[in-house]
C-alpha cells in the first residue's frame, strides 16, 4: 500500500515541477514527497507520482514499449491509453531512455489552434545532476541557464526539430532514481555546453 497522498503530495509535487519548469535548469529533489509512492510499477517512485499527478479520466497517456506498466497505470488513474502519436503524456521507462529521440519525433506537437495539446514526455534517465553540460535560453531566463543531464541518448536534435514552430512542440521532464526532476518547456532553446 502506498503512503503517497493523492491530494496533498500531488500538490507539493506540482509546485516543485512548476518551479523547475519556470526556472529552467533548476533541479528539484522530491524524494520527501515521492518516497511513499509505490504502486508496484516498474518505474521510479518520482515517475509514479508524476503519473498520479498528471493523469485522470480526461487525459490520455502512453508508456513507451511497456504494455504491462500501461495497463496498471490505466487501472490506477482511469486514464485512457493511447498510442505514442496521440497521447498527451508519454512515459519513457529507464530501460528505454535510449529511444527518446524516436519518442520525440513521434509525439504529438499540438496544432496552431490547440498548441496545449502537444505532448509532455516524462523520461527516466541516469542522472539529472551530472553528465553532459547544456545551456538554455528563452523566456524566463535572463541571460543563460546551465544544467547537466546524463542520458543514454542523443535527444537534442529531435527536440529542436519538434519544437521549431512555436507554440507547437513537446515539453520534457527528466527524472532519475534519486527523485530529482528537471523540466524543460518547449519555449526553451537548448544547446550543448
């Protein structure tokens, strides 16, 4: 049985995610919020908590190449399963992080009338606090922000192509096994440091 409170803990998690999204490059450690989230899914506890926070009967989701996890999340959240091309939220499990570029290329980018329908991709990675250095520019960043990310994939070019026509594109949330999360909104331009 999980000790994750679906109201109070999701509110705390949302505030941390919003801060990471607003201040690009800010890594938030949410272990104290997510440590009790155990729905017996083969996902990090932070990822499970994000699923509880994001998903409900009015949204759709996809777990990349893992129908078993997808079925369990659907039972817990009552959320509609969808293919990668049409889901509003996509989960990329740790053992599939090397496929992120492919997921980004296939993800829904929204339309000019409904840009908010672009997908949010939640990616389990090696680390949100070490690895390659990246530079970020864009709304909310005075000059430049930097962050490090360790992921087994070259995802940057696929993201640039998907997000080339603002306001269309995808938002990315990276999580690691230490319950760190790093959010990168579609409005941010990223390059290697």
